[in-house]
C-alpha cells in the first residue's frame, strides 16, 4: 500500500483474477467485485486454522466412537446403541470432517492465490446438506432417540 486510500485488490471472478491498485472495489477488467489482497490472506489463515481444528477434532471423535463403539477409554462405562444410530453419528462426523478438509484447501488457496475458490465452496455444499438432513432427522425424532 502506498497510502491509506490506495490498496491492492484482487478480482474474485474465477476466470479473471486480476490484481490492481486503487480505491475502486470494481475490477477494471471484468467489472466484478474485488477484495483487498491483505483481507483475503487473513481470511485464508482463519479458514486454514478452522479447517485444521475441524479435521483434528472429528478425527479424534471418529477414532474414539467408530470401530469399537461408544466406549470411554479407561472406564467400564459404555453406551448400548443400535448400529443404525452409530452409523448416523459417524456419517455426521464424517460430513463435518469433509467440510474441515475443504476449509483447509480453501484457506490454502486464499493464502496462495489471494482469492476464494468457487469449486471448493461448491464442494462444501454436499456435506453441508448431509449435516442439515441428519440434524433434521435427529430433531424430528427419527434417529438417535436414545
């Protein structure tokens, strides 16, 4: 940045991606919205950290709750649940894990290229839809009735 009013911008259009300096938020080449370069890199770091957190936590939960069932390590307590409920829980955790993985890739892309990746956001829609459906089934009382 040369002064407070002028900054570097990156066009957020997938085919364009032009970099320019100025004060206008509209890309001079294609006319679409641009974002400040510094903001995109900061957003990328946040997405990368959030994705790493999601993947880490979901990996731990899947390993703890997955193959051996709902058993707390070091205690005799366990929960007797049906196989279908266990499967629903694991699918929910796996969907969250996939969103975390896409967030890592998206954050890395924002740091490297300075712009969002539309295909990665589209990739998050399917696991997001799965999460919405499972939560709806849980709240409706169709699964995980305990």
